C-alpha cells in the first residue's frame, strides 16, 4: 500500500484496541561517570536546559537513578542505546501507571 | 565557515601514554573482541535487567554496532594523538614534559569524550570499582583512572565553552 494512501477503517479500529503504552529510560548511578559529563550528555543528546540536565544528574547521583525520557518502547530503546554510546548505564522499562 | 575547535593542552608524556591506552582499547573492541569479557558488558549494559529474552534480542540487534562505533571513536582519538606518539625512553625529560596544544574539531569532541569515558569504564571493571568509595591509592592503576578523569574533566570544560 502506498504510504500516501488513506488508512482504512480497520487499521484505525486496531490502533484504538491497542493503546500505546508508555515506556521510560532510566539512567542509574555509576561511580565512573563525572557529573559534568552526565550533565553535558543530557544537554547535548536530549536538548535539555542546563537546569533540567543538572536536576536529572543530581537525581541520578543522590537517588541512584532518574527517568530521563518517556515514550514509545522503540524510541526509548534508541535513547538507551545512545546513553550506552556515551557510557551511561541506562535501562528501559514500562512506565508506572 | 571554519569549524569550532576545542583546545586541550597536554604534555608529550601524557599524550604518548593516552595513545597507548587507546591502542589497547582499540584491540579490546576490535574485530577479534571477546564477547565474554566483562569490560565489554560494561560498555554495552543490559537494558532489561529483569527480562533476559528482551535483553538478548536488544543485544543481538545492537551490540556489535555499538562496539564498532567505540572502535571508530577510538580511531578519531588515535588520529588526534598521532603527533604525540613516540618512544618515551628515548625522549629527554624536557621533551617528555613539553606541553602540546591539541586542537580537537568540534565534530570530533564527542568521540574524545566517549573514548575517555569508555577507557575509565574498562579500567573500573578491571579494578572492581562499583561504589564511590572503591579506591586504593597504592594501586598505580587507580592513578591512571584518576588521571583519565582529570583529562576528561578538562576536555568537558573546554568543550562546554562552545556548547
């Protein structure tokens, strides 16, 4: 089917039958990673402000972990992989309801 | 338009030592890599600690590419350090401690930061560093680990200036 063709009604029904469940990326505390580095990664990769990135870094450091992104599972896996590229310890899990 | 550059100053002896470490790292993540090495596990952590099936399919789909990217990052750093290589034994002390200015292109900065971080992760794995207070100042390898952290901090500071 052409990607430009209008979806038929059945597709729409299926989509409503299986609502998108939110997932999240969690970054965990690791003694190896420098605070300035974690802040920089959150700023440059997610585009977070310095304030937000610092707040998340503090949560990782003091509470042991922080939820850094929420959304569809596939997207969260892409983000987790990017965090692994930067050497951060990230996991993916279903968001709490 | 000319690309922004991050300047890092480093003694020849530091550059030569870093080049050696990056060479070793390049071998670790190279084509003959040992998937069972715990250091590889540290570089590519498990995304689903409670779901072995999901973790396995994630690993199967992504791990090789991730390690290939670490090798490419390491090559960027090796190229950047080329002028500082040399046989330390045949260098005079003045030569060894002479500071060099390394100009890292902005587009290469992340490869540098990721590589310095990856080197620390591998050393941390070898030394069993799992908590903030795991530290033994009598072990020379901790000296290398701390020095890499200092180098990384300076590079981040310089890189953040043009963020």
